[in-house]
């Protein structure tokens, strides 16, 4: 896991997606002074290279002037950590001026579309699709790399073929996101996918991906295959994220991850105090996540996949137990299903010789090809 800092300039968002748990009306905007403090804090915090992701709410609400100042501050102030930058946005507020700036800093963009316009707007609100696509066109015309998170819900799972075809036909990179219960949602189950449905969906996408590898990129399947091959997680869900991931809220509060931003009980410190790792380790949220890690060591001990699953996402686990460490990520069933599927298929390929590394006749649409993709 690389060191990852998520900057949340605001929890405000102009869209109103039905299943969203991360926006807050009247949220403050992060000031440039706070970004300066982030830079001062991280200067001597740890030596590893760092990735910053601007996240929300909707981070573009911070405006052009914020980014014009914040980006060079981070790049120059933390030069020794070789900071990489990324942005997660619905693209509604992207202007050509901003796109030009993001292109200068080579910033990859993650956005969100749930499939064809009608289905997308049913889940994300009337008008959403056109506003995002307008921003996407601006991003494309400035050569920005955009990939799309597609949230599958208990509703859209019924249209999975249409959704996949939509992404293939439009040549869009897809990152799957299952709708999940939130700690801040009064009716968390309404849109959530059950673990069984999620497992089925992952296997369906694996099958489809192997057929259409030249036409689409499905980031989750790539990551799952790589995790099995390397026997360690390659995304935060499947590693012990504590200590490698932090999120900074609009006022400089430090949280374990963007999913906790805005919940006071998860504040670990503030960038204005320049806390050390040891200071953060004394905070309650750190202790809670440490407790989760120890729980996983015991509860998942006999699981074949523990090395590259690590009990899944602690937020997901805590969200359904009222913040008590009483279970692992509720998607355990789905993870077991897809890890087994990948492992079994890779074994068959290896035994038949078709998946052997260095075999020039290796089927390009094989699990081994997925595992070795990009290596
Ligand atoms: S809490 Fe979950 S989403 Fe956040 S960094 Fe950890 S694994 Fe990732
Ligand atoms: S698949 Fe389930 S049992 Fe296995 S490590 Fe992951 S959460 Fe634990």
C-alpha cells in the first residue's frame, strides 16, 4: 500500500444521489491556509512517496483559485515525497480553465456514472447524466484520463447486462462500487447490495471481462486477480489501511479515511497541530481500527484468503455493528466467492499449461493474463 492522503475540501455537493452518504449541506470550504498546514505537517511525517486524492462531497466546489494555489503548494512543498495527485468528482463544475490546470499536473480523474442515462438519473437524480457528460467532454478535450465508478444497487443489479454494454459501447473504464450501508444513513439497507448479489455480480463481470478484455477495463477485476497472484491486497479494501491512509476534512481534522469525514468521533487530530504517527496512534479511532485488525487476525485465521483480504474494509464492518468491532466486512461472502473463482480458474489454467508464464500460446483472455496485466 502506498501512503495515501485524501483531501476533502468540502462535504457539500450539488447533486443529490439517492444512496449517497458523504455529502453535507452548508459544509465549510477548506482554506489555502489549511493546505499550507497539511504540507507543513507532512514534511517530516513519513518518508514514503505520497498520493493525494481530492475527494468530497464534491471537491470542485472549492473553485479554480483554490486548486491554482493548492497544487503547486503540495507539489513543491513536498517535492521530496514525489507527490502524485488525483481527483474524484462528478465533473459538473469542471471548466476549461480547471481542466487546463489539471492537465498541467497530470491529474487522473475518477468520476461516477451508473450506466445509461435513464438508469443513472433514476439513482443519481434528474439531469445528473448530462451535467457529468458535459464535464467529461471538457476533460477529454484536455487529454485528461477519466475512469468511472459505477455504483450497483439493489435496483440496478437487475440491469447488469445493459450497464456493462453501455460501458463497452462507450469505451469507458469501469470501477465497480457496490452500494453499501452507511453510518450516517437512516435507511441504510434501501439501496444496498446483499453480499450474495455482490458475489454473483463479481463472477458475472469476471466472465464478461475475459470475453471483452480488448474492449473494456474493469479495475476491480484487475485488482482482485493481481491480489490473488501476488498474495497481498492491491487496493485499500484488502490491506490493513490504518496508518497508510488518512483523510483531511475542510477544517484540517484528520480521519482514518474519507468515509469517516464529518463524524466527530472519528477525528484523530488536526493538521494545525502537526501530530506525529505516535500521536495519531493514541487517538480513539486508531485504537478502534487496531482492534479491528486484531479481530481479523483471530476471526479470519483459518480463511485461505486472509493474506490478500485482511477482513475487507473496516468502515463497512463498523457501519453495520454500530461502530462495535463484532464482525468483518459484511461482503466477506462475496470476497470468498470471487477469490475462489479466480484461484480455481488460475489453477486449471496452470495445470493445463495454458496459463504458464512464458507460454507463447497462452490464451490472451485468461486469468493469468489478468494477473500479469501491466507487469
Ligand atoms: S476504511 Fe475502507 S475505504 Fe477507507 S481506506 Fe480503509 S479499506 Fe479503504
Ligand atoms: S474472505 Fe472473509 S473470512 Fe476470509 S479474510 Fe476476507 S473477510 Fe475474512
